[in-house]
C-alpha cells in the first residue's frame, strides 16, 4: 500500500506531538509542595480525609500521600504565581546564579563605559564613540621601518667638510593613513601587554629574564605625513657617534588600573590626523613596533569593535 507524502508527513507530525505531550504537560503542571521542600508535579488532586489523591503529571497515574505531608500555603502560593505567569523559584534562582557569575567575571577587569569591560587577555584597545555609542577598538602593532635617509646625509657630508658628519634617520610607517580611525577627539587608550601565565600549550624554551619596565612607558605621538609614509620618530647621530631620538609626544595622563591595564588619556582633544602609541624604553629609546591610529570624526565604522552589553547596568566607568 502506498501513502502520499502529505499523509506520511501528517503521521510523523502526530507522532512528534504525542511524544512531546508528557513534557508539555509537566511544564503546565501544578505542584503539591511538601513540608520537606520537595514537590510532586500533578495535573489535579482531591483531598479524601487524611489522604491526598493526585494524578501524577510525570507518570499519568493516580497516587496518594498523607495530607499532613503537604504544605498547603506553599502549594497555594505556587499556584497563584503559576496562573499569573510569575517564573518558578528554580528559574529565579538560576537567573541569580548566572547574574552573580557574570558580575564576578566582569569584576576581574575594569569597566570603561556602561556595559563595556576590558577583556582578560592583554591587548591595546582604544575607547571610541561612534554614533553616540561607546566602543572598544583593538589597535594592531605595526613595525616602524628606519629610513636611512642616505641622500640627505650624503649631501650634508659634502657641505660640511668634517671627518665625521652627523646623520638623521626616520622611523616610518607605510601608508599615509592608519587602518583604524577614531571618531572621538579625546579617546582613551588601554594597554595590557603582560604575558598570560595560564596559557596551555607546548613548553617554550626558557627566555632570559628581562629588566622590569615602568608601567607608564606608553605614550602617544603625532605622526608627520610625508608622501605615502608616516614619520613617528627621528634618530639623530652626532659627529661623535652618539644617537638620540625625537618624537612629537602628546601630553597625556597615565593611570595604572587593576588587571595590569594602563589607561592613557590625552590632556587635550586631538586634532584630526595620524597618531601612534609608542613604548619608550629609557636609554634604549623608542621601540620601533608601535600601535597606529588616526583621528577622523567623519570616518566610517571600524570593523570588529566591541560594543556594550545590551542588558548592562549604567555603572560609572573607571
């Protein structure tokens, strides 16, 4: 005998519906709350003297228990809450536990805006405001190439007839503009480059111990655009062979936050242009690996930005 596809589909749907009936019945079931805190899921019950006879929603059978075991006040309260659509106590408790866990996780890292926390892993992030919404943008590290500026140095050596001439070298970034552009004129930048000790993976060869660097070694410099390059630093060498570095440093304020984060904030609004976060290492000079960004209020949205949690509380940012 052959059946049509519609008939077979209808039969499968019916079977699925019957299979779901017990679960649906349990979800809509009443409760006989007992004095020891437990309960029985029931479809209906009736009191017969000192016994309570009930139809179990789990087993679909009539069962009995002593009337003295039932907490009638709690049973009545649960029934009123169920009819009014109030969530079950278990659901409320689960929500409380989940909220407590979320708050504990968020407390491990600073909050930079309502509903917006820094991640646990280290990175360099810029707090921007786009279309009136705060968002965190991760800055990528870029290698600054040293331009030997041979033509200028050779000309200088010809014009000044001394045994050893001075020289000038530029620390340059490719391109006239950074990929990431901040829309806010007064962005805050958060730096955390402390390596994690909890990472799991193959053992790495032991590295020589490095001298501890001051936490406030990060600064913001303004880049000078020259053709298709951005100059973030200049290295000068005098005739005696001594070198010095120069950068167009922006006055900033640095704060050490929990979780090894450092917050860097310009003391005054940044003009539209190109900038970079640099690491100054004392006598060693500037680390040529920098984190570049620009400031352009009319720039499009930055991809991959971290947004605030929709249900977050409006706490005061740190």
